[in-house]
C-alpha cells in the first residue's frame, strides 16, 4: 500500500493568537510555527502502517510558503519517505487545497490519503471530505482507530453519540482525530536522516489549479471579552451563588 | 431564497440541534427540512412540528441507514439544484457531508457559522475561537454548517407537510458497529446546564462525582480532552475545539484548567463556575464564581446541599 499524507504548517497550538488591531488577520510575525497537531496523528498512523508491513511508501505533501519544508522534514523524520511542497505565499482555500491534492493523487496514485481532521488555524474541517468528493472515493473522517483488512480498512470514528466502526474499500480518504495514536518525537538521527530524503519544491502554478479565493475575508475580530473572574470565599458561598443562579434559570 | 436544512437525528429521534438550525436558516429564506435515513417517519413527524418549516422531505433507504457521506451526498446533489442554501448542524453528520457536497458542486463551504449577517455573509470562529472571521461569498449557492449552540431554537406547534422522496443512492461504506454512551443525561450540545470535569478526578469511578452533581442539577456532563484520553469519560463528552461546543446558561468546570482548546467549547456559556485548587488556572480567571479548593471536598458538599 502507498500512502499520501497531507500536512500543514500552522501557528503552534500552544500559542495564544492575537488579532491584529487593523482587523486584517492574526499576528504571525515572530510566532512559533509547527505541524498542525492533527496531521502529526495522520503521519504517525501512516508510519505505523509501514511498521506493521501493511504499507510500503509514505509520500508527504504540504501546500504553503517555503518554510513549510520544516513540517515536511518533521514528517519525514517520523518515517515519511519523500516530500512534496507545493509552494505558494498566497492564501489557499480548502477547495483549492483539495484540488491541488487531487492533482498529487493523480501523479502518485496512492491507495490511502491520510489527513488531519482539521487544522488548528482556520478550524475548517473540510479538506479530507472535499478531496474524497473530488475523487469519488469513500471517506472515513475523525478516525480514532484504523485496521487494514483484506483490501480495505476498518475505521473507528468519533461521532456525536460515541464511536462508530465502518469499513471502506481502498482507495480511501481517512482523517485523523487526536486519539488515533501517540505521535512519536523523532530522535536526532532520524531528523538528520530526513534531510537527505527527497523533497521536491514545486511552484503552485505547475499544477494548473485556479487558487483564486471564493470567499472574501472582510475582517478578523477578537472574541467578546469575558468580565474578569470573581473569587468566592467558601463552599457555602458557592452553594448560595449556585442556588441564586438556579432560581434565575427557573424564572426564565 | 430557499434553504434546505439537513435534519440531525439518532435512534429515531430528531436531535434538539435541528430546531436551532431551522431558526438560523429562517434568516436566509424559506426552510425545507430533509430527513434522510432508514425508518425515519417518526423523525419526520417531529421535524414537521418545528415552527417555520415549509416542508419536510423524507428520504428513507437502507443505503442511508448509517448516513454514510457518499450516500448522503448522492442524495443531496440533485436536490441542491432547487435551493440557494444547503445547511446542516456543525455536528458529525453535517461536518462529514457538507464539504464533500461542496467539492462536488465546486463551491467553498462556510463551516461552523455562529452569526448570519446576510444571504452570503457569515461569522465563523478560527484559532479555537480566539478570533472571529467575517466572510462574504459571492457564490451562487451557499453551503453551511451552523453551530446550534449559537442560535435559539425555533418554536413548535407547526404541522408542515411531509413529502416522501424516492432516493436511489448507494454507498460503498459498510457500517459495522457502534459504541454508545448509555444514559439519560440531557443533550450536551444544547443543555441549559453543563457540569464538566477534568483529568484530576483520577479515575472513572471518581469521575462519577461529575455525573452525580449533573443529575442533581438536571445538567449534561462534559469532560476535558485529558479526562477522555485517560479513559475517565467517553469521547462524546469532550468539550472544546475538537469536541462539542456548548452554550449553556450555566457551565460548572471542576478541576478543569481552562486550556485554550477547552475554552473554545464554552465561549457561549452565560455564567461560569470554576472549582480548582489553583487560583491561577485560566478558567478561574474568567469564571463568574471561582472557588479555590479541593474538588473531592467541594463536590460532595454541593451534591448534599442540592439534595436538601
Ligand atoms: C490540537 C488540540 C486539541 C485539543 N482539543 C481539546 C478539546 O477539545 N477539549 C479539551 O478539553 N482539551 C483539548 N485539548 C487539550 C488541552 O490543551 C488541555 O490539555 C486539556 O483541556 C486539559 O485538561 P484538564 O483541564 O483536565 O487537565 P489539566 O490541564 O492537567 O488541569 C487539571 C486541573 O485540575 C486542577 N486540580 C488538580 N487536582 C485538583 C483537586 N484535587 N481539586 C481541584 N482542582 C484540582 C489543577 O489545578 C488543574 O488546573 C486539545 C489539545 C490540542 C493540542
């Protein structure tokens, strides 16, 4: 089995982002960037499939600025074999991302495409589903478990009522949730080795996909501030406050 | 303007989210509700009672039993021609199907909408709710998922006509099994009160204190990712960026630090109570009532006091 894994470089999940005063976006200068956490789980799942003998090759692809080679290198240090960066400085919407990935799928002919279920910057939760739609492949989103069974996959998905296990034939799209696995931290020798793995940097124009945004981002605003906290002195005081709130709710 | 709302349902009942999505969709145009599934006549009857619904379309088919996204999109594709907006709740079914449908229609969807400013102008949170993006779309059709928690439910008392469709869809996805969290607790996404616990409970047995307090209050139970990862709570109780979004009148967080990914799920809470031994925990800083102390002493005392 050949696996394509898509990864995205985003503001590190631990950074508290700040909205720019002019409302044009969030502050990205001098902010720590890293691989989208969900994508780490997707990479780890691919590596585990190789280790289990179920897959033979992992191609890592990212779309973004030159610096995105960092996250491709991280994925290759974890066990990816080859990397492709589709380079662009522009804002690329999920639909265009899905179309670019479709072009890579046409070149690489993977049996499985693994992606994170969402990226923690725009929180869209769209690309995997869109790629599946464009390719007319089955999709198993929000995966917390993947097993290979003769020619297909059994995937346990996290859904609103708990979990559901489905089977899909290959080729298929799977998007990773956080309980899928524990992504490894690549040891230094693996990081060094990743630098000698093939990484093709290709301009977005090469793919013949129209990446003009369909949506206009009019403005980005900070969320409503919550008034500051109020300490209560004792459990009794809290109980009184709680009862007060409850009777207000009943009055509604 | 004509809007098709995809109904959310489970075990033969309409989810409480749907009445909220209908209320939101009414801002966009005339609302038809689509009930897709197998043996869903009861769901259709419930949907027809929602105020503001013009028609309920019912697609009843074996292939739709598990709402596999390929089958659902196969159903929605021809239907979408008649509508300016296709809308679903930002919940598992809608999140799965709407982007797939959008790609097939060569459209950019807008997901997790929290405010509607016009037929093609919406607010959606980004960066775990630390920023709100206002987007406008000049596309001929809008595909949306909407956060139920951001809208009030439509009233009931309607009797909209129910029209069967004859779906001819198929799926390659086989449904094998589900794992449900049993219980009679209120729906987390739309509950008026939510009691949430963190990893500091230390075991599933002790986490039951959260459910005990919730029962005493008629509340739904939530959990942090850390508590779910540790196996103290089922995954469908997770609240946050990657869990459920709640907007109760009252949220009680017990031993919950208030990591930004958790806060992402409770921004719509009207009042917050926090119980934590660390006064510096981020949730304590934004709580309307914050009590410093040991949860193992405070929670039983609360339960006792509420029984009285
Ligand atoms: C990509 C990503 C997505 C995530 N999505 C989510 C999500 O959707 N939801 C979510 O919740 N998290 C999410 N997280 C995890 C999040 O970052 C935090 O790790 C998590 O919320 C912490 O859970 P916690 O509050 O239970 O644990 P901790 O942060 O460890 O906090 C425990 C708290 O309990 C207090 N405490 C300990 N003992 C006691 C006691 N005896 N009495 C009273 N208080 C006590 C401590 O003071 C502390 O404040 C995500 C993380 C990432 C990277």
